[in-house]
C-alpha cells in the first residue's frame, strides 16, 4: 500500500504553545480516518499540518511524499482542506467560486459542472452570489470547490456542519466515491455516529498526541 501521511514524533507550536506534542501517525491511500477527541486536543492543528499551513517544529513528517519541514508549498497544491471557514469569495457567485478553485488545478468545465451537480448546485443556485447563500448552501459550495480541485488528500474539519439531511447524505456518498477513485480522507468530527460509519479507522487525539482506536 502507498503511504500518504507519515508522522514521527511530530511537534508543532502556535505562539509558544505546543499544539502537537510528539504525534505519530501513518495513513495509507484510500483510507477514511476519523480524528476524534475533545476541543483543543489538536485535531484542527493536525489537519493544518497535513495541509502545509502549520510548520513542523520538530520530528519528521511527509504528506504525499513531500517533506513537511522543507517542501510545504508542494503539499498545498495536492491536498484540499475544508475548515470551519468555507474559503469562498462572497462577491462571486456559486459557479464563479467553483470555477476559481477548479482552475488552480486545471479542472475542465465538465469537471466543474460535475462537482456542482454532485452537491446539488447546478440549477437555481448556480448564479447566486455567495453572500446571499444560507450556511448550508455555502457548505455545499465549499464542498463542490473541493471536488473540483481533485485533491489527493481531503482534510475535513466538521464537514457535516450546516448541512441538511439530504446534504449530509450527498457528502457521505461523495466521500465514498472519492476514496474509490484513489483519494484519501482525514476528517475531524464530533458527529461520531455518522462520521464513524464512513471511517475505515478511528484515531483519538488527546493533548496533542495520537492514540490509535482501531477500525471504524
């Protein structure tokens, strides 16, 4: 199997506070890994580290073969991070946002259209400015942007937040399709019943360290 994420004694610091304190983790291609743990445990920091947004202070780490200490820029081009903020441009409409993020990886017009169809955005919402969307519609748009980017590693922080029941089901189907196509997914969520049903593996994050919890 191909290793997508490898951490060994990883330490990351925000300000002077160690948000990760000797974390160890290996993730293989095609896995859906659920990060669970209390607020402040380090789940979001792990996702940001994997996205190349948080520096690795000590230890060793690679994502998709890229060294997190020396080559974070290359990591950012190959992963997709959906955090609490949706990363959308309010002055652009739904289609323009998805096209913009798709263009960063050379996605075709057909791929952009397919991503919007996948998240139920291709009809009445396509030309609506993001500033006029509901919280759930913004989340759908952000997810469509992620689909269009064709990320090899999906990093999701509470991805079901703001979605209605239909949107949650569509998201779950999208994640399963993505792994079938070769993507790897790491998701942090407090919705353990739903996210746990998706996960192939559970990982507990406590005090900036990682404890394996077994299969999903």
